[in-house]
C-alpha cells in the first residue's frame, strides 16, 4: 500500500506504545508521550467532578451530572452536529462561542438529551449555565452545556440544581467525569498526551462518550478536549476541525447522526508562562496539531471499539483514490455497510461485500484496477478474484480488531475510517432503549 497505509501504521504504533513512557519522534521534531492513567484533568489548571443527580435510573455506581472547570480564562472552540434537528445545548453553545470564543466550564448531563424540547428546553439550558456559574463564581457566558440521553424529555431542573450544589470538583475528578457522561457505553474513553517541542512543553487531553447513533459528521457523541497550551482563537478553531475531520468524523457504528453531537476544546495557556501564543504556521502549531490529532484518533478508535453490541472494531483503509473526498467517502461507506459489518461478525470473508460497498459509495472506482485485502491477505486484485485460504481469512476477521483494505490505483489520496461489527445485541439495546 502507499503513503496512507504508512501513516495509519504510524498511528497504530502510537497506540501500541500507550503507557510505556516512550517518546515518539515525528518529522516536526516534537516528542509525544501518552501519560499513564491520564485524562481530561491532566493539563495544568483543569479540574472536574461528577455526582448522581437522579436524572438516570439509579444503579450501583452510576453518575449522571459532571463538570469540567478551568482555573484560568480559556480560549474555546466547538464542532457540532450537522443534523438540522439540534438540541437546546447545541444551540446554546453555538451562540455563546460565537459571541465570546471563550469558556471556563462545561456541565454535562446524561440520561436526558434536552432535544426537541421547545422554548422550555432552551430556558433550561440557560438556567443550568447560570446555576453552575453561581457555584463557580464565574459569568454565565463562561459556561457551556452538553446533554446526552433520551430525546423529547425536559430536564429535571430541581435535580440538576441539587446536583450542582453537591458536585465536588478536584484535579483528580477527570476519571469520574469520563464515567458520568456514559449512556450505553461499556467503558470510559479518555487519554492525555504530553507534547515537547524545543523548550516548550504542554499537554493535550480528551474524554468522549459514544456507542450508538454514531456516523460521520458527528454522532451521538460528546467529546471534551483540554490543553494547557495558549492557542490563538482562530487557529484553535481550525485545529479542532482538522482533528475531528480525520478522526471522529470517520467513525460509524450504525449510520445515524444525533441531535446532540458536540466536541469542545478549552485552552487555558497555563503551561506556557510568558512564552506567548501558539499561532497558525509556527513550529509549535504543528506540534499542537499533531498532539490534538493523536488524542482525537485515540478517542475515535475507542468509540468504534465500544459500539453498541460490538464484538470487534473494524478499521477500513482506502488508498489510491483520485481525491481525499473520494477516499473518505469510500472508507466510510465500507465501514458502515450492514452487509460488511455482519460478514465481519460472522467471520465470513465475503470480499464481494467490500467492493460492492465501495462501488455504491459515489467515489470514482474502476473494478479492473482495484485490490481488496483482509489484513495482509489479498482476495481480489486488478479485477480478478484470487485463490486464498478461507480459514486464514476467517481467522483474521475473528480478532478484536479487523483490518479491511482497498487500493483503487487511481490516484494518491488515502483515508481511514473506523466502525464495528453488527450483532444481535445491537438490536436488543436499541429495541429497548426507552423501555
């Protein structure tokens, strides 16, 4: 495979070294270290906390209301759902970020989405921000809100008010926040990476939730990112969009895009001292972008791995496409194909489903030039089926991570998308979501 395969291999290498205390050196000469047991509060000046407020049904150890807080003023940027039906917290955050480009706190509730809730829903989002601002002694304009859960239900504001009063925020609260924002997730998703470039050092961290209603261009996914680097506002927006585009916007579980999809980054600059601001085009900007990309890629893979009912993650590489858009489109369609997903679940090396999905994606494709692989086993090359060991191919599909690859041999563009297999448990979870 070409450069896309090499880049994806480098990303995979990054994850292989997680927690080993090893620095990886990239072309921009920056060093990246995954912090052992790191999380959203690993950057300087960030704290978090969570509590059970009674929004979700009670069960052992459950929490449903969480807060992320920065001790210092923070630049902020967000990327939100492309669904025309947007929840009140999404609209609230978009308005706040457009006005100020800053935030010091985010409050997140699980269990109720506050979507399709009319004027009352927006009033509840505003009140939630005001209540937290009062507790933290900051301005309401410095608070962003996020919700996840059932659509069409009003927030229980009495419970949220009591919960805000009970939340204890601390530097060690990041792991608690990661658990509190989960809905059908089986595992929390979090990471922190220390970045060293020259004599400058800072941390980029992230936490996410998402397991169902996951599809490119955001999903029923909440992602919160924090850094103690000081980032110029315009660059922070572009860096976040770029990182999301190559990671979370290439994750698909079931083809549905939600009303509440939110990714927010806060940057408080507390690691920078008097070193100024990181601006677009600088050496530090390249290092920051790479660190942010790595955090988002880890979270994207974690979401795909934890898809509702999933038994294995699917990683789809597309190489040799005529354009980046075509590569991304084909990779996403393959990863989201129900026939591909069920074949993976059944360990059936039915490669016809892979090329069929690519063919209907809308990407330019000449089947007489294309190759199809399951991991390193080539099943179809230049328009011709190849003999292959079916048991070996089935074994490749049976591991916890499955690699599907296509080379179009039409150009130089490449992309990677992530998904998961489709199981009976997915149907069970979503057939009983509100009952």
